[in-house]
């Protein structure tokens, strides 16, 4: 049985590795987008801090934008996955549905967690913005 399942295991390992690579690339891309957005908004964040915005407000501002980006990507990605999973249903393990809610839910949780982890660096950078430096930046 192990020899008969070897091609399937190799394919699953290869596809899993490609999936992890894609997840890593998306995390790096989101980090880059968020770092650029924070750099562009340095003056605005500095003004907000100078006026009296707290750390939670700045964190919510940056994480809100990251969550919005991750949410749009997740909804579009899950819609495409549902559409493309139907033709590939013949290759699934017997008993597994192409619209398995547990699989889609776990993927969504992993994507949201990865997105928030990727946004953590820009959040820390935004929290370190000194109001006077931000006003002198331009």
C-alpha cells in the first residue's frame, strides 16, 4: 500500500511545499506594502501622536489597514479556490469534499495570522515615530 500511495505522497509534499512558499511570499509582500504605507504616512502618524493619539489608536490604524488588505485577499482567494476546486474533486481523497468548511476555515485563520504577523513590524515602526521627527521629515 505504501508503494501504491508514494506518487500521491510526493505530490502532496510538493504541493504543500509550494503552498508554504506562497504563504511566505505573501507575508513578505504584505510586510513590504505595510512598511511602505507606514513610511508614507509618517507625517500623519506624527501629527496624530502630537495631537494626543495613544499607542492603541496608532496600532489600530495600521492593523486596520493590514486587516483590510488581508481580508480582501482572503475573500478573493477563497472564492477562486471554491471555483477551481470543483474540477479537481476527482483527485481528492475519498470522503473529502471540495468545499470542506474545516479546510477553508483553517486556511482563513492561517492567512489572517500570517497577515497580522507580517504587519507587526510596521506597527512597531509606527509606534516609534517621534512627533518632532515626523514633522521635520519633509
